[in-house]
C-alpha cells in the first residue's frame, strides 16, 4: 500500500487533505482513483489507513477508515554523521540509511573530504537529499521522514553529537573486535546514538584524537577496509538488528 506524509493540520474531522507534489504523483504517476486505499503518517506514532474520496485543483481528499499505532521505528534515534563523499555517493548513503532506520543525517566537512560545497551548492544538494529521504521513507514504510541537516565542520559535528548517549566512530586504525561487540550489544533501546563515518580518505589522525578526547568510542568493523558508503551501512545494519523489536 502506498504511503504518504502530511502535517497534523492536514488531518481534520476524519479527512486528510494531501497537497503539493504528492497530488501529481497520486493522480498522474500512480494513477490512483477514488476508492483506492493509501496509508498516511503525520510523523507521529499513528498510521492512518485511508480511502481516496476525490480530487480537486491542487488537492487529493482522503477519508480516514481506521487508525492504529504502528511501532515501525527503531527504539533508539540514530544520527549519522557522514563525511562528504565524492560524486553521487551521498544519494545512495541517504537512501540506504533511511531504509535502515536512521533518524537524522548530518553531512560533515572533514579534512580529507574532496568535495567542498558553497552555500548555493549545499542548498541544492540538501534539497535533493531530503527528497531522496522522503522517497526512501515512503518505500520503507517509515513513520517519519529523516531530515538531512546542513553541513557541519568536524568540530561543530562533535558538539552536535555531544548529547547523544552513545557515540561511535568506526576507525580503520582501531582494534579490539571483542570490545566492539561488547559495546554494541550493550546499547539499550531508547539510547540515542551518534555514528561518525569518514570520507573516502578516512579520518585524519587529528580528527580521531579530537573525537577520542571528546568521549567518542573508536570501534573496529573488522580487518578489511570498507568504503565510506559501506562503513555507514554496515554500522547501521548492525544497530538495526540489535535494536529491532
């Protein structure tokens, strides 16, 4: 069943008013008709099962048939701090991270990042990344659309992550698989988790030391060197498996 996201104010008196780009998608791409059923989420805990009543200029009107509390989200909020990668790798990272249950994605300009975004390029890329996030959230049956935040410096990213209960940095120079396993399996549902992933060139030594000094846990993902687009997905996959109800 197709899923759409709305704001709370679009749900009134057992009716859902869908506006914006979803109107064209429903009418002309999916070619849904009155009587067809869809799911709607307002970003909270409730899922609304609706039937299409009809179309008007710039709006699709739905009738709420029933609603239920769906526990589709992980018990913990995971924040992915991703070192800016080259080309279109960030598109894939955003898509897969959303599928794996991430709560928020924060691009980070690190020392070894090749990509440097000015304000205009950043705004354009963020718009694209958030659009990808919404599409992935619909496909994956998420209750929320994870936000892709503005790009931060490494130092600002450490500050942003400071309030998270658990802070992890997969680092190629780290060792201790036993300790890493114990740390990950010891994470409790409800704890917030920050995951820092380096760009193609990895973390600079001073970044790793700065992270360690801030209380970050430097962990290992094994003996093999993983690409930036693989390291984050590996970490998120492990966390999803451990935290899933």
